[in-house]
C-alpha cells in the first residue's frame, strides 16, 4: 500500500520498507532529506528526491517504525 507524502512529511519522519528491492528509506522532516538503507548495509544518503527506487518504495512499499528501520534486515542471498 503506497505512502501518501502530503502534509505529514512536513511534520514527522517517515520510514518505508520496500522488500521487493531489499531496501528501506528514512525521510527526515527537519532537514527535508531522504536516506537509504539496503538490507544488510549501513545507511547512505542523502539521496535525490526523484530517485526511482525511492519513489517506487513510496508507491509500493510499507510504512515501518523507526525501530524497525534502525534494526535493519539481513540480505536474502
């Protein structure tokens, strides 16, 4: 189920999991930047707002908690 950016992105951080590509994203509302975390790797970024993978995650991914994002997920080899 997609994530609606809307007004919410101005007032809180949002975390998204996109299992199809084994990646998670973190939107930081204070600095207005997005960070990426592939399964089994450390966070990278910021990434551009028009990144295809990020926008696919917003459309087809699942919202997760800050704790789930911080814990990460192992890669499915």
